């Protein structure tokens, strides 16, 4: 068995400014990696490079394709990368409006993804959309409603359904619970944790919230100024942080 992702020396500069620098790690099937660090530490830059949305300045990301084993995601052709985005990868944006089509119904938002991978039977597409709306705790009666009428928490759950309906192997999430009320966050986290576990999904989750990392991630990478300063099992990193920056992050969470 190969790692799902093999990342080596990944670097992204913005002119002279460091986005992220010399990041290397492996992600195994079913593994959930959390990327934590304060604002500006390079989390989103790294996630974009990992998910084929931002070409790195140096380094490589190998993805273990079903057909040919590990392939460099930036060396493969655009059509193949697009196909992987539809079939193998999901992306959950912090702002659900970036990951949804606001002008079509909730059901269509989910069904569209199925059609993109070849589903043609209207009744089946609708049944699966309905099933997934229920999985993310959206009332089936809302299937024909536009997302415009949904609350923030519902939008985020709809975005999750749209991403998971095609059974991706790897999901990228950037602050999936950011911007939501605390009570709504807790419920969404609970749902996410259940789905990730039940589906055996591999995921990379960017968050500045250590409680989110604690709940969802098996392993953590702590970033500072674009570089990974500490990595390890989530509980170890949070309960016994070694790097002074991680110690600061952890202790600042405990203070009101
Ligand atoms: N499009 C961009 N152009 C120039 N600098 C950028 C751009 N995006 C991010 N940066 C810089 O890269 C660094 C990392 O940013 P980012 O990846 O957004 O961090 P985070 O997601 O942890 O807040 C910051 O110094 C930020 O100012
Ligand atoms: Mg960010």
C-alpha cells in the first residue's frame, strides 16, 4: 500500500514573501491531518498547493491514483487533474458560497456532482440527493429550495453533502466551521467527525481552532511563518507540545 499523498519539499513563494516553505509529509488512506497555526502562517497556501489549485514554486505532491499509482499532480495533464477533482477529491471551503451554486436548488447542488461522474437516471440522482440531504440533517422537504434561503450552518452541511455524495477518497477542508455560531459549530463538528469515520475518508483540515483539530485530526502539523515547526499525533502535540510556538498556541487557548 502507498501513501495517498506524498508531499516533499513543497514551497510556494509570493514574490519574496514566503507562503509556505519546505513542507514534507505523507498522508495514508483514512488518515486525517490537521494543519494549525495563527493567521498568516501559510495554512491556506499549503492547502491550495496540496489540492491542485495553486502551483508550488518548488517541491512535489504525489497522489496515489487508482490506475497508475503515485503521480505528480502538477505534472499530469489538466483533464486528468479535473477528473480527479470530480472523482477522488472533495473541497470544503470556509465560505460555503464558494463551494455551492447559489442559483440552483439544494437537490441540484448535490445531484450535479453525481452527473459529473456519469449518473444519468433522474430518479436515482434525486433519491441519492435526498438521502444525502438527510445524512447532513437537512429536511428532505427543502430539496427544491434555493440555498439562498438556508442558514449558514445548513449551507455548510449542504456543501459537505455535495462533496461527499460521490464518495471521494480525500477531502480538503479550510476552516470548515469558521464563521459559524458556536452552537452550530459543535453540531457540525459532530456530524463531520461521524461522516469521516463512517466513510473511512482521508482528510486534510486547516483550522486555527485547536478544539476542532483535537476532535477531527489524527495527526497535526503546526505552522509558523510558512514552515512546519512541529508534527505528530494530535494528542501528543496538544498535551505535550515541544516547540515553544506550539506551547504558546496551546497555552493561549487555555487563557480567557
Ligand atoms: N495572493 C497572495 N499574494 C501575496 N501574498 C500572499 C497571498 N496569499 C497569501 N499571502 C501571504 O502568504 C502568507 C501565508 O498566507 P495564508 O496561506 O493565507 O495563511 P493562513 O491561511 O495561515 O492565514 C502570509 O504572509 C500572506 O500574507
Ligand atoms: Mg487561511
